[in-house]
C-alpha cells in the first residue's frame, strides 16, 4: 500500500537494520498491532481455540511455529478480524481495519510530504 501512496517501503522511521526489508510497513502497522493482532491472539488463547499442542517444538534456531491446522485457523480468524467495521474520523461511514490502515497510510503520506502533523489511529469502543 505504501508504494501506491508514492512512499519508499524501505525507509522506515521506527524500524531498520542493515538488511533491506520493507521497514516502513513495519512502522505503519505498529499502531494496529494491539487492536488487530494482540487482541486476536488473546481471543484465540482465552477461548482455547489455540492450545500448546498447536505449536511446534523449538527448531535448531529457536523458532516456534503454528502447526498447519492451527495456522489455517489463525489466518481465517485474522481475515475476519481485519474485515471488522469500525469508525475512522477521516470518513463518514464505518470501514474495515484494512481500509483504516489505508487511511492511516494516507495520513502518514500527508505528514511526510505535506508537513502536516500525523494523527495516530485510535480505536473507539
């Protein structure tokens, strides 16, 4: 999405390292981590939709992964979560999280290129 807005996805403000990655995407997703991903993970664990047996044992490098059936469940639940409708101050109608992310990228672009203060996303419950 950042390319569509004329931004270089490799130029992040919060994230960065020596290896080239799309650090701007990491930056832009940061304000959505809690309302989308953290909330979803807590729901899946609290409702026992994910269990310890759904994870692999640590690999040689220490990685722990979701087994295939649990990964499918997570992705299905993630898609439902990111499609939820919510209010965003830049538009009148409710929008999905996916659209809210796009609106925040537009806000970021205006802040960087137009010298306008950036307003973070705040989920109103």
